[in-house]
C-alpha cells in the first residue's frame, strides 16, 4: 500500500503520485469534470475526477482513499490539486446528513445541532472551535508547569456535601451516599502543603436546575492553588500572566481557526481593578443598576464591563473585596475591614470567568470560620489536618474553561463550545 | 521584604544574604548549635541556628521564613548551608504529626497513611511519587499532540448504562437517572470522525465492589482513538511509542525521584506478541495454569510475564486475539477467524496495564453486533450516527494511569500511587 500523506503536505509534493485518505467534503460537477474536496485532520484538498461514476450514490462524509498526481493549480486551495485520480470507497454514506456540513456557516439551530453533535462536530467551524478548546488546556498546563506548578488529580466522588450540599449531585456509592465534587477546592488547598503550587484540569459538577446560556451542570475547571503569597493580588498576577500566555498561544498557533470563526481575542494588558463596594456605587450612579449586597448580578456584570471598556479600554475587569459573608468559609477576610474579603472575580466581555482569592491558612481561624457558618467540623477532618500541620499563606483561582472559550469567540451560549454538554434537559448524546 | 529564593538556588548564591520560606523538615541539636532543615517545593536546605529559642515548642511542618547568609559547607546537602540566620514563624505547628515525615522511609501502614494523606503526602517519597504521576500525564499529552492528536473532554455523566450497567454508579440527575461513565469509549470513537486522532486524560468510574490491590472505583484513564489504521497492530505501535516516550521522559527528567523510590523502569524495546489461544496453551503446558476461555486470570498474567521475561528478556508482553464473544460489542473480529478479535492487552510486570484494539467501523456491522448481544439500539443513537455518516477503520487504547505508575515503581497496591483513592471502603479524605 502506498503511504498515506496529509492534505497539508500536498504543496511540497508537486509532480508526485500520492495517496490521500479522508472524508468527501463536497462533490461538484462543473462542465465535463467533477471537483471532489476531501477533508482530513489537517484540512481540505481538491481533486479533479474525470469519471465520477465510482462515487454515484455516495453522500458527503463518505470515507475515501484517493491516489493521484499533485499538480500546481493557482485557483485551488493551497495552490495545488490532485489529477489523474483513482478513488476507493472506504466507508460509503448513503443517507443525507441531518444538516449540511460543507456549505459555509452551520445553519442548524443549537438544539438540532446538539441532537446530532456526533456528526455535526465535523463542521469545519466546530473543528476549529474544539481545536481551540484543546489548545487552551495545553497552554494552561504548559504555563503552569513552567512556573513550578505540579499537576494533580483529585477525586470527583466525595463523601460529604462539604461546600454546601444544595447544588451537588448525589451518587449511590455501594451502601452509602456520595456526591459529585462541585470543585477541587478543598483538595487543591491541601496539596499546597505538599507541592506549594498545584494545578488541576478536571470536571466540576453543579446540580443547578437553571437552564441559562452560561451554566453547564458538568464543566471543565482550570484550577490552581499556590502558597507563600502576600495576598490575593499575587494570585491575580499569576492569573493575568497565564491568561496572557493562553491568548498569545492562540493568536500565534491558531490564527486560521480564529479567522474562520471571525473571533477577535480580548487584549489583556492593564486590567482595571475595582473593589466590590465601589463597583456597586458606580453601577448605581452611572448605570442605574439596583445595588446587590452579595454579588454582582448578570446585568451588573455587563454594565461593569461596559465601564471598563469605556474608561480603561479594557475588555477585562477585576472586582475585589467581595463581602466576606457571601463568599465561602475558606475566604480570607481583609485584615483592615473583615466584612470585606481578599477575594476577586475576573470578568470579561460581560461575564464572570474566574473566581479566586486568598484563603484562611491559620488552623484556628479556619475552624472558627467553619463553626461561625454552622458547619460540622467532623465533615472536614481531612481538610483541616493539612492546616493543623503547617500551611503558608495561600490562594488560588478556578477558570471555567467553556466560559473562557465562549468569551474568546464571542458566542452567547456556552453549549456551543462544549463537545457534549450536560444540562437540566440534556443527557445525550 | 526581601525576595524569596528557592532552596535549589542556594549553590549559586554563596556569600549572599538570602530569604527562604518553607516547612521545618527536621530540627536537631548537636553540641552548642542547632541544625534546621527547611523544605520547599524544590527540596531541602540546611540552616545553622546559634539560638533555637524562637523555635521552642514548634513541631516539624511549622512554616518558617529564614533570612541568612549562604556559606559553602561540603558536608551539607548541595554543598551549602545558611548561617547567621534569623527565623520568623509563619504558621506554627504545636502537635506531633500522626507519623514521621522526616526519618527515611515512611513507616505508616497503608490504611493509616491514607487516613492522614492530607499531611502524609508531604513525605519526600510521596512527593516524588506524585511528581512522577504529574510527569506521566504531561509526557502522554505532549507525545499525543506532537503526533497529530487533539485533546478532547467528554462527559462523565451519561444517560444510559450503555456499556453494561452492572458496574456503573447511578446518579440522581434532577428528575432522571444517570450514570458515571465507565470509560470515554463511545465518545472517543465518535470523535475519530471529527479529528481522526484524539486523546483524553480523564476520570473513569467502575462500581466494582471488589477490594483488590489493583482496582480503584475512580481512576485516571489515558485514552486515545485513531482513524485510518490497518488493524490493531497500528494501535499497538502507537502505544509502544508513547510508552517509550513516557519512560524516556521519566528517566531523563526525574532520575532523582526514581532513585529516591528505588525504582527501576521497565525497558520497552521489542515487546513479544502472543495470541490469546497460544498463551492459553503455553500457560497450561509450561506453568500448569488452568485454561480460561474468556480472559487471562491474574495468575495467568503473572505467569505470562514470567515467560516473556525468561524467553524474550522483556518485562512487557502483548496478548492479541482475545475471544470476540468476551470483548465489548464494538470489538472488530479477526476477518480470518471471527471468533477471535483484533484486540490486545498489554501486560507489564505481572499485570494488565492497557486494553485496546480495532473497532467495528462499518455501520451495518456495528448495528448487527449490538443486536446480536441483545442491546437496544435506541440507547446508542448518538453513537451510531457517527458510523452512519462515514467512519474510517479505527482503533484505540486506554491506559490505567495509576496502574502504570504502580508497575513503574514496583509497588503492590495502586492506592499507594493515588492521591486520594476511592474504593468500596474509602470515601475520605
């Protein structure tokens, strides 16, 4: 058998007889000849068939093997096309696709698309989207490793609904009850005692029954936690740096995918920082937003991003100093104003993408915080042990990877950037 | 504040006044002076204290900041020590540890260790173990990306117990029943239609109630799937290459960790390949093993590894051609002998580490296989759609990452190489 080559190798093989394999992307008859475009994992290539009879009855997505001669052809993609072609059908497709994959932008609505994601994901725009998703994970891990972080894998099956059970999925675990972890929070904090700097790329689960454009019940969380910080500003600096690295990698290595999707990445240089209380004042005065004592509402998030864009030319904005009472028990209070906390959110293009902050690292203070909130310390034994035996000042963050990609691409619904999303109505495919 | 440096930077700073932060690893009084060993994420360093009074009552693992002068000292670790030291206590530890972390090999038994993993993982041997776990993931992903594979993230919450429900954990998913995926098998196969070559690093779940040294109920699976193969031998070649890359990376970048653990990596050069039926004959004749028509028993696996070592000088052995009837429905039968399949397992040092093979890619044949095994096609709609619309010949494998590391390190129990293992009896920490 001739060695298969990839479509991207064609420009270097002019004059040679080569063997390609891939999917029939399009088949067009023009005059006496037939133009076949074949798709493989690297892209598309054109082949000119003198006789299309062997492909009679074959629908797009038929898997083909082509043998032909590479010829220069300025009007074809990549400046080359295959001529004098023999075609072998590897897997025929006899039925029409649920929607077209080969005619410009995808026209299926989201629900139809998701019902047929198994084949719809082959659309070039979808391929581009999920290549970018893969690249984000890779760039995140690469930066973390280069800066002394160790990758960890922590359990997603947990014994107790430790962070507040309302939003957790229950599991029947043999004769016991268990839950799906809503974050690796407690584990990554424990691991600061082991490696100082850790990161995790793993699923997180929220049993929220809300069907919104920005929530998934299963999502991929890019987590990190680091010791020996001064306060949450150190964590924010690391976050800015890793995001800049991700953005730079996408811009440099994935320009064609970004161009295909018409995506303009949000520049991250000097990100404005605004305390929560100041943001509330500003939003009320300037945008007439109703104040919220606990958190930013989605509408407030959008207005604050408009402010950051208008006043600072930034598509990103950090909000710090969230009310301690409305953040989790492990949140470090601001020593000067304990009702505010050393916490932050990072917003981009109207949505919160990252949550983080400094944590309470002193054993006694952590126990007090648990008790003050009515938790039973017994459920936190393994967690507390790490603090009982020496924990430095520490903090971290969690990035929702699907939300991040959605903001980068400017798509409204996070389901568009999730391979097989899980929501209150969807468990398949 | 003086900029913190890391212990590994000390040899380049002789004569300078520096600032270190870390955990009190040991504190020993000898004659009039006190030797303090501090541990940070890079290792250990010795400091000589003229006055140990500030550390009175502090137990090991107390978090410290040291300022001192770096002096050459041939008898100290790295040839340097810190003198003229001032000590600041960042987080004091007042209680004795559940077991010693600073006196050579860990002495706690496995159960005690796991109960106190939150602090026990700080033992240098445990740090080394989980640095290697992190390195395996990294090397696996790097090789895959370099060879045209795209990383995917597929759901772990699935709607139907598609691969055989007995071993799946049930979840209450709002008003429905769902399950934890026992593998990404069906999704990675679907994704071959999108990217040809995909890999995933993610959790897999098995509700097996057996408490053995080699099973976990939640484990990290290193998966891949690739299209346009000839047969399972292509998959086996890729597997050998990625494993060689992982072994090479560990040997090159992690020699100190391997040395600390007394680990000798298994050389992977020419791996013998033996068909299942031949293996059964051999095992019966040579080792008196009772034949098994379905699979290799654990005892047979050990004997077969002894054979591979004795006859081929290999700590690895491929077994191919498992009985089709005892492999999953998607397994490609051997065209010459359909009762045997184009499947394989890879064994190392007495245990199966990897399962893989060629899959049925032809739509009609796949439906027939489902029906022949009594499955309801309706539960496979999304999966089948990918094959209905053109799938090339394809195959893949799944490596159990914890088992792999256990074999590399020669440890008996897979729980020793899992940060926070989940088994039938253990849900904490």
